[in-house]
């Protein structure tokens, strides 16, 4: 909490207490039984965590990007997978709040901020992951409706959520032909694939989202035609900070688990904590965690302030934090020895849940491309 305001320290404390009492005790069960903990998330929404950086007039908390990062890091110490879904939900609500009309904001945001309803972000397709601008899902306008055809892959919450923020092609090839539509579960032509079996992130369902002559009112379009790719990328800048923050929480929890294990576990007649090699590794883990946290918080401030370098700083922070934090969690597992590989020990779940953070919200290879392009353009 170094450098935080009194308000931010209070947000952090509330989120840490919620994570410890409402999430951590159930984390393993949610993972094993693949439970989507709807009621727990609704309790979190009562604390203002369903629309953290959404404007208050539609039910949001109106907090800053830095406040948001602090909250997601704290919640992630209790269950990284569930917090990561909440971060995606928050991103969707922000997109509707920021780019929607007054009518759309008032129609969708209040029930999403309270988590009475849940949202999913639909950009990735079976044939376009990193190359998002090549997406093929098409929306043909017919009068006051769009006819949507195509599919989306790897959609967090798919099938269990109520609102789908969908990027689709209304114009020609490339990013300028993409628009953004908000779909609601139950619309004719909207269906879902089978639940994916995943290494981690098991407390949130992941399915393909399928559109077969799906009829969507023109009134459900966010922004103008052709604005969708810009909306998607602006959403992802914040999403990258959010997912990096979830990585910080997993790493923080893993450092504490390693610290405890080194103190309790004895080998060769003395606690592992007396081994200088392990002391040095623990020191390195804590140092890397603090460095990653500083990068994430710096990027969050830049995004909040609308700085010109915000997008590249978000990419740097996402790249650095997700790589470093996975390494920290993995090292914590190693320090547990054989116990770390047992599902009775939470450290293995943090490793499994955090691994995908290096892939989603833009792979870390794409983050390197964004940073390099920025440097070479001068």
C-alpha cells in the first residue's frame, strides 16, 4: 500500500478482506467442480466491484484506473480465475458506458454494475486471434436490424452470461470495416458451443459463441459503423492493466505461501528458511513483484490521465507483469517441492490460473510488437 491515498488503502483493505473470507476458502472447489460463483460475484458488486470505473449515474463506482488495479490485485489473492472474469465484465460495462448512447447506458449498465446480469467480450474468432482486424463475423444491415453470422472463440462466460459485446464486420476488410454490437442472451440465432476443458480459469465457463442469422436491432450498436475496432482496442488497453493486476495478486499470494512453507518445512534438520539459496530466491521473487506492481500502477495512471504513451505503457506493463508474475508463482511451486504439485496446496492453482494471462488480452508477443513499433516510429 506504499504511496496510496487513504481512500485507496481502504479500497484495498475491503477487497483483501472479501478475497480472504468470500473467495479463498472456495477457490479450490470452484476450480475442481468448474463452478461459476455468481452469488459471490454479486456480493462483490454490492461493494461496488461490478462497475468499478463506470460512471455513478448508471450504478458504477466512478473510480480511477489505479483504484481499479489495486482492487483487482487484492481480489485476485482470493481467486485469480474469478477476479479475471470480473475484470472482463468490468471492461464490457465500461465500453457500454463510454461509447453507448444515453439510452444504451441506462438500459444496460445498472443491471451489469449490480451483477444482476453478466457480460462477455467477443473479439477472438477461430481464425483471428492476434490478428483481430481480420475477423470475419459479418453483420448485414437490413432496415433497422443487422443480420449477424459467424462465431467467436474462447469467450469467457460464454453461455452463462447475459450480455455480449461483439465485434463484427459491417464494412470492407481491415479495422475500419468493424463495428460493435451489444447482444442479449435469448436473441434468435445466438447459440453456444460446448464448455472448453481448460488448464486453469475453471471458475469461469469458456465457450464458442455462434451467430446464425442472428437478428440484432440497429439500436444495439455502440458508436458509429466502423468504430468497433477503436472501441475494442481502447477496451483492451484497460483490460491489459486489469489482467496484469490479477497477475500481481496471484504472485503476491504465492510469495506469502512460499514464505510460510519455507518457515514450516524442515529438511536436513532445519527449516528451509535457513537455506541461503532459498532466501535469495524469495528476495528475488519479492523484488520482481514490487517492480511489476510499479509498472502496472504507472500504466494505470497514464491511461487514467489520457497520456499519449498510455497504450504502449499498458502493453509494457502487461508484458512485464504477466511474465514476471508467472515466474514468481512457478518458483513458489518449486519451493514447495512435491507438495506444490498436489491440488491440496493452493500454489499449483495460482500457477495454472495465471499461465493464460501471457496469452489473452493480446499475447505477450503482440505486446512486444506494439512496444517495438512505438520505439521504431520514434
